[in-house]
């Protein structure tokens, strides 16, 4: 018997005797023996299917992103399965997501919003985890985003990326100053010489045309009612005053631009190396303000040093500065960051900009006020023609820290991290209007003589109208004639808050044996809040005017441990985390209707007001949260996985500690630091399959249950002296969905396709109001719908990217790349059952807007010169120039809709003119219908082109009504601008035509043409902000060494 074993000498044993049915043992003795062989190259490659990952994890490199037509890491993340615009992961906002750069969290202390600006050129690896988070991830419920920047270990790195889109008005409307077009909504009634003397009711316009513009009495009537200095002015003088008050250049003159660069290198033979990256973004505003654009500057720097082969030290500095305008013009400051520029991606806006931890009745569906969605009434339209309606906002953050990694042996290592995050928030008015404070580019010689006649050479005091509308003032003044506000509800936001957080984390990993790997660690965050913010208005007062001022020092910490088990092909990770939160403050034991909450107890915010109220330490919270992740590798190319986890997150500081004192001195809203930390229980199951060693297929389903989320409850005393909101943990929501993704990141054709089917439900436990008066409370409980669950609706969406790389065989065209990047989202649902704000109990989310598609492209070519690479590219946004109406259905008097027209609001006129599907009314009984609808296939967002003449359709309830009109034509409207009106008999379904002279059955071909052209749709009155995001082309250059 011969024994041979590679690496050992051969041994032979002979004369062995074997008996029937018995075992004979043979021992061999041998010694090691050297073997000669050829060199072997071992190439490491990340497996498409990672067998030990039991969750949805997306890993990409910086090179995978560089040819996709996106301008930021966030734009790329928002195209992944389960992620929407704004990096909303499975319904959770970015403030519920852990955002980590080089091992340091960038989470902000105010509301959890992280600093996400990072140069694309600095990214080495990006990991997006949307499900199955590790126990080591603390203070996050939504997901985890991990970015590792480049390490210039052995050579210098220089990478510069420049991208610019020429200035444009961001609208399909033609012309530069589109709000001053001859037919513009806020321009024509005052400037059209054919009718502006007698006004909109002077007979020059028919009723349908008048409904498209604001009512104006005319300059004749205005002059007849003017006294004092104004009585000496002629119509030409008043038009001169009008022009002066509307002299602001409303054209967008700044370009969308970004400068992105990274530089790093080793420092001689010291083992030290550094990396510095810089990002500058400029995003112009749709309506230029005192600040005509949102500006962002971010610097990220790290210094790395290998103390030894087993120890690595990294020091880290990140600064970010944002400048722009405040989100709210006249309300209490809710969103402390500046508005971003540009326009929203989705036609219905981006959803709630508030933290999802701060619940309100319109959570997730009511976008914060933006320049585009600003109401256009007498107050709101001042945003178009003034510089200083909005306060200016600055946000600055500075993060410094270090990490130390020590490999103890072949089986164990630990990581120690430390960081300090300092944030400053500044919001206030730009420039006070004054008699000597001229507007941009103005001089005394520019002031028209009519303005001097009306106001005097120097104006009146500090609120001089001579330089109107430049400068901020709280006086409630208006433009003569048009009535546009020139002051008043302007720039009310105030903020001078400072926040710092100190963060420490320790993580330890050891491989105990072949089947057990232990991960354990701890983290701690200590906060220092110095908050002072609110709303200021020295002339016009509302309950919203008020202030908040408080200092608190809460602390949060966590422990975790998890064991990664590998047993017979199954890989299971069992973990447990402990979350600890200490508000570190006393809180007052006031009664629900305590007199200390009234204006009679007015005093300093906080301690002085409640000096005679008992207090005790706010509750310290400790929670235990299990996590389980199990992966079942089926083959080397496929696996099943399942995970379950419970996650907690600190409430926003505002919800915990706020004391909002209104202008009269009463408490308007108050927090509660003892409210429990919001909780999320998450489940996920999925399957991954590698196909042909090139494609990765992933299919999965998830469920997230969110509870103990804060909402405000209204309390009112029997005499109404006490009336305030209080934060209570009454809100719940759940999100469930299915995800499908297919990706390929190699070869001449590469790309990805992601599809998400998501359903969200939300509601409240408990009542939304509490009245001390028992009768009032009983009445409220009989009619309230606060505790009703909002109907779940499916909101699927998808994204795709396809990139073609020309092969080397194509000679000069080699490495020419064409990338198509697009997506789709089902239309947003909302509730509408008829004009005038009608409601039907139990009916919600019955209307669905048009679906949304987008398609962008990038053309690029790489040139190699010596050791450097130059990439020239062009990005085409909205490649096919698709047109969509942009409006928020939750703000029907905002955006392109104006509520000042004739015959109902502009929003109602549009909605009732649509021929919507009958399925929208499935839950509405016939006797509950609030108007006579015409059935069709229109959905909100369906539109009539501007060059199509408007043909109104009036609905008549019965044939008797039609016969009555035919018998008395004087009931029919006078037509001037409008050539034809159709009348629809709701009883018979027949159409009749009125052309101003004749009335009778309408010709079928004419009706068909009206329907085909959508000529019957009563479009929003402000055309210039109805259709946004036309095709634009940006050019860019990237140089890499």
C-alpha cells in the first residue's frame, strides 16, 4: 500500500493481511519534502453574493459613480431600491439614518440631520444599508450610509471635477423676466392699456378671461379715491410708481455650478499621508432674493499615520457652510437650514422637509414653504417682486475627530473614535429699509419724479417707501393700485442657536474559533444646547410670533454585543443593544390647564415662568433592543437571508425641551423630555443570485413598524386663557414593501435597474385635542377624525441606469461613454372630494396625480495624457423635454394656483374642469357628491397647452336646465375673448354649444376635438411656474492624476 501526500515524502507498506469482515489499520510514517512549482498570481475580487451579509447592502466604488449624470453622492443614493429623493430610506428621512464618513458620524445635534456634503472625487467606497443594520449602529432607525474616502498611501492624488449649467429660468415659459410678460398674471391687469383704466370689471374682458387674473378696480377708480399727495398724480404717474415698486430684476442670472476637488499624498518616508477635498455648490433660486442662490462650501481633510504594522491613527476635520434664505417667511422658524435652490424633482414637491421625528397632521405630505410653492396672494407675491421678504439663513458646522485602529493579533482588533461637532445657526432680516439705504444699483437720480411727488425726496422715516421694495420692514404697507405687500409679514424668522456634541465610540472584534466571531462596543454622545430662535414682527402680531430660549445638556449612550455564528452553511448574527438617554434636566409638574401657561404669568422663558411650580428630574430611559440576522448560502452564487431588529432614536431637542412663548406671553407649545424614544421594529427577507458572474439579482420584502413618535396635542382651558400644544408619543406608522434590483458593473454595457413597491400607513393613538370643558370635549370626540388611520396607498417607484463604454477596438472612439439615467414614480395620492374644501367622512387619498417619468443622459470621453486622465462630458437633464405641471395638492392656493380669481378658487376651477376616472369616487356615495363631475381619464397634472384656445364646459344637472337656457339666452354669458362654451347635460350626457349668439346641440367632431386637445381644462393662472424643469445641458471637465 502506497501513501502519497503533497509536500511529504512517499511511504510504502507491504505484506498487509486483511481478514473477511474485519478492519485492518495501517500506519504510515513520512517526512516533509520541498516541492518545486511555478509562481502563482492570486487576484482578489469581491464576490457578487456575499454569503455572510444578511441584509440589503449596496457596495459601490467611486469609479462606479463617476459616469452617472448625478452631481452628488446623495443623488446617487436616492436612486437605489427602497430610497427616494432626499435619501429617504424606506419612508425614513435622512435624519433617521446614520451617515458616517471615514468612521466618524456627521449627525447634527438639533434634529438629527447629518452633514452629507462630500466631494465625489474623494469617494473610494460607498456602502448603503437599507435593512438589517448591525447592533453597532446606534441612534438611527432608517438605515446606514458609510463612506470611505481615498487613501494616498503610495502616490500623489489630484482629482478635479467642474460642472456648470448656464443660467436659465427653470421654466417652460419663454423669455427672461417671465413674471413681467405682457400676459403675466401679476402684470397684465395693471399694464394693459386696453383695459387698465376701467379695470377688470370695466367690460373689456368676459368672465372666463377675468377668472385668469386678479381683480383690479382700474387706475381711474384708484385715482378717484386718492387723497393727499397722491391726488396730484396722473395715470402715467401711478404707472411710474408701479414700475418703480416692481423694478426688481426677476431674471435668474446665476448658473448652477459645482467645483469638486481632492488632493492627497504621502509625506516623504515618514509614513504620514493626508487627503484634502473641497466641494462648492451654487444653486440659484427660482425667484432671486437678497441672496439669489443657495451656496454651499465643504472641506474634508484627514491625516493618516501607520504607527506600526498593527496600529493606524487618523485625524479628521470636516467643515461645511451653507448660505441662503429661510424656509418660512413669516412663521416660527421650524426648518433651521437655508432653502436649497433649483426646483423639486417630483411635480408634487419633495414631501415634508421637517424631521420625521417631529410629527404634524400633514406629516410627510405637506412640504415646507418654498419659493416656488409660495402662496401668491397680496402678501405672498411680494416674494416675486421684492428682495427681502425672506430672512437670510446661515448654517455652519465644524467636525473634528480622530480614530485609532489596533490589530492585537490575527484574530482580534479594536477601534477607538472621538469627535466634536459644533454647529451655528443664524437667521435674520437682510437689510433694514431706510431713507438713505438705496437698493442694488439704485441712486437718488434714479428715483422717478412721481415717486418723489408721492413720498417726498427722503421718504418717511426708517421705513421709507422711496426705495421700496428693497430692504426689510415690518410695516404692513402695500403698493398703490395692485395691493402687493411692500412690508409686513416679512423676514420674521430669527435664530442665533449654537449646538455642540462630543462623541466617543469603542468597537472590539475577535474571532473566538472557527464558528464564532464576537463584536462588542460602546458609544456615548454628550450635547450642549444654547438655543435662541423664534419669530419677530414689531407691527403686525399673530400668535405664531414668539420666541424660544433655553440651554440643556442631555446625554445619550449605548452598548452592544453580537455573535456571528457559522454553522453547517448557515451564518447567523445574534445581537443585543442597549440605548440610554438622560435628558439631564428638571421638568415642571404643571397641570394640563395650569395658570402658569397663560399670558398673565408672562416672564422669562423657562425657569422664571415656572418658579412656583414643583419640578423633578426628567425620566432617564434605558431600552434593550434585540437584532437577528441569518443568511443561508444556497450555492456559491446564491443565498437567502432574513433579519429582524428593534431600533431606537433620540427625540429631536425641539420636541423634548421647547417652550414656545407667544407674543402676549402665553405658552403656545411645550415639549416633554420624558417622552419615550421613538421605536422601530424591522423585518426583512430576501434572496440574492449572481448570474453569469456578471449580474447581481436581488429580490426582497420588508416591514417597518414605527411607534412612540411624537405629535402635538391641543389643550384648552374652560375660559380659553390656557391654550397650547404639547408633545405626546401618540403617532404610529408602518411601511412595507417589495424591492427588486438587477445590476452589472463590468463589461462594455453596464448599469442597474431598481424597482420598489412601497405602502405606508399612519395614524394616531389618543385624541388630538383635550378641552377642560366636558361638553366641548364630548362634542369633539363625536366628530373628530384625529385618531383615524390614514388609508394606505401603494406608491411604487423605479430607477435605471444604462452605460455603454466603447471598446478599445474602436480606435479614437475608445472609452467614449453614453449613459442613460432615468426613473418613474407612481403619482402622489391626496384627498379631494369637491370644491370649497369639501370633505366626506372616511374618504381619504382617493385622487391620484399623473405618474412621473424622468430621463437624463451623459456623454463623456476620456483622454489619457502621460500619467493623467482628462474626462470631458455633457449632461442633458430631461433628455426628451417631458413636461409636467408642478404644484402641491396640499397647498391649493400656492404655486401656480391663485385664489383671487372670479367664480371660485383657481385650484377648484382646475380640479372641477378635469374629467377624472369614476374610480376616484368609489368610496363616495351618489348623494355625497359635492359637484357634477364629467367622467374621463384625466388625473391632476393633465394639462392644456397654452396655444390651445380655452373652451369651458359648464355642467348642467338636468335636461330641464338645458331647455331653460335655450328658452332664455340672456342667462348665457357674454363672450369676448372666449369663442365657444360647451354645456354638458349631466342627465343625458349630451353636449350643447354656445358661441355668443347661437345655442344648440354641439357638433360631435367639435366635441371630440375639444376632448382630444384638452381644451376644456381651466389651467392655473400663473403659467410661468406651472411647467418646470425643461431640458438643460451642462458641461463638465474632470482631470485626474
